[in-house]
C-alpha cells in the first residue's frame, strides 16, 4: 500500500513538472494581482513525503490549493520567486506660478487676470524669478518691460525707465526720443554725448561723430570735429580751409597762400590782396591796413621780407615802420637817419642836443647852433670871433639889439653909458627901457 501511494505521488509530480516546462506563459512575475508565480493546489491537503532520487532528497511538496490553510504553506524559492520591478523615478511636476510668463504666486484675493471686474486692478504676488507685474498678475523676467508704460522689471520689482538720466527700458530703448547709453545703460537726450569718445546720441542711438559727414561732437562751446581740415557747419562736420571754403577753427586755412577773410579762405600776399598769416606779403610788398602794398621807397612802409628799404643807407623808422633816407630826420623829434657808410641799412639816432650831432639841415634843438656838425647851446660862442649862438644861429654880440656876448663885457659901453644885458640875453642901450619897462642903468650896466 505504501509502495502504491509513493508511485502515485511520483507520477503526479512528473505531470506537474511537465506542465511547468511546457507553459511558462501562465506565470505572472511581479504582477499587481499579488500572485507569487507558482501553480496553486487544486485539491485538499495531501500527506507529503520526500522522494529520494540518486542525487539526493528532492522537495516534492505540492502547493496548497485555494482552500488550503495551516502553517504548511511553503514560501516560494528559487526561480519561481517574483522578480523585482524597475526602481521608481520621481519626476518633478512643472511649476504652476512664480516664474516668468506664469501667474504670480499668492495673487491678491486669489484672482487671476481676466476675471470679471478686474479693470484697473493692482495685482500682488510673488515670483521666484523676475517681478510680479502689478498690471497683469504675471511674472516677467529681469530687463523685460512691465505693463505700465515706461516701466521695467529690475531687481525684483517694476520700476520707472526711459527718463533722461534714468535707466533704459527693455531692449535698450528710451521712449522719449533719446538714446540708451550702452555703457551706463542710462537714457540720454538727442545731441548729448555718449560714453567713450567721438559718440553722440542721434536718431535714437549712440553713433559716431566728428568725422566728415558725421554729426558734430557736442562740446560746451558748440560742435567740434576730429577729422583733419574740417569744421562744424550746420551740425555736420564738413571740409574747411580750402580756397573759397569756410575757415577752419581759429581762422585758419590749409596753406600759407590763403588767408581767412570774412569767414572764408581766399588768396593772399599779392599787391592789393589781403595779408597772409603773420601779416606777410610777397616780395616788394608789405602789409598795410590788412592789405599788401608796395614797400621800401622813401616814405613808404618798410618791406617785411628781404631789404627793408630800397635806398642805400636808408633807415626803417621804428616809430612808424616807414623808410627814411640818410641824413633825414626820423619821425621822432631829436632823431636822425644815420648811414653806416658801408652800404648797409641806416638807423635812427639821437641829434640836436648840446654835444650831439646836428639834426637834418644842420639844426639843433632848444635854440642851439650847429658848429662843425655838432650842436652848441644858445649863448655859447661860435667859431667866428665876435659871434654868439642865439636862436639857432650865430650872430654878432655886445651891441644894442644883438645877443649878449658869451664873456665880459657882454654888452659894449663904459660907465655912465654902459649898455645892459637884459633878461632875454639881448643888449639894451644905457637909459633905454628893459624888458620889464625899467631903465637900463648906464653906471652899473644892469637893468634894475
């Protein structure tokens, strides 16, 4: 009996093994149904015993059926244990508020833009990035314009932008017609200098200035240009300094053959033409009253180049810049043109005083007389015996009506008929009236 039961168990186990090897599809490893991957028992609990084979004891335990109870249900082991599924991966949900283009978090009263009655509503909320636009209730990124005109998101809030001297609005714009200075990111007025050099606010942007055809660079005194031979004309840098063109700054022209006259450059240096720079003119000409005229002749202006005066030994009078011939008086009283005698230019020298050379026409100053080329003072004896210098000429002395002599007796006569030397250095006869209407005392020879 026991042998028969053992044989039955072995046959049943073989049938189960064949079923497992022929149909793996009925296993459901790790499914949500909770099955453990083994075949359930179909009947009541059977008495189990081990069947020994050549290689050792082999578990012939059969699974409990659906109605089996008790502690004899064995746990699955080996290949029929449920397989582990892939590890769970946590995927973050996208944000629903608080970032640019989405609603601000914690909107005031929980209302969103577009709700009925929201016209003019000021929204309050928070954004993890950018600013909560109070006009829309949405988050905007840094540097983006907010709904209210001329406002921009900066450092967490919508602030004013676009005013002169203030920060620029989005995309480096200034709505009031100015320019956004790219260095300071501040708004400038049209025509105002931008940061750096040679840059100006023009037509809404900072652009180059100072070169030919460009706008003049701004300065306190007006526009300036940096291109060579250019000047600011009507707000634009244009050529200057050439023939017929406007003068360059400082009344300059491009070469020495042109002069700035009436704001324009014209030819200069010829007879009747304007004087060139430094009052210069061509050969044989000199600058007189702003124009070039002939020079070098006696009484004409001295030439500015070459020989000042054409005559040999002539002088260029320093007082009036005119030519004076040798031995002629210069324009300053008591000066004479003296030639060096070697063919060179003469010079104006002192004359006419006692001991000095005589002036032109052998004249001396202060009533002196010219004697042998030198001046003597009035009252001095002349080279001719019996003559004395008086009023610029040498005259006979000692008799009434003539000069008093230089030495005694100064007037002729003997006491009591002695002539008198009057206060005007002329002799008065004894008993005649002196200059002061008193009578000449013939005894003393003095006008009392």
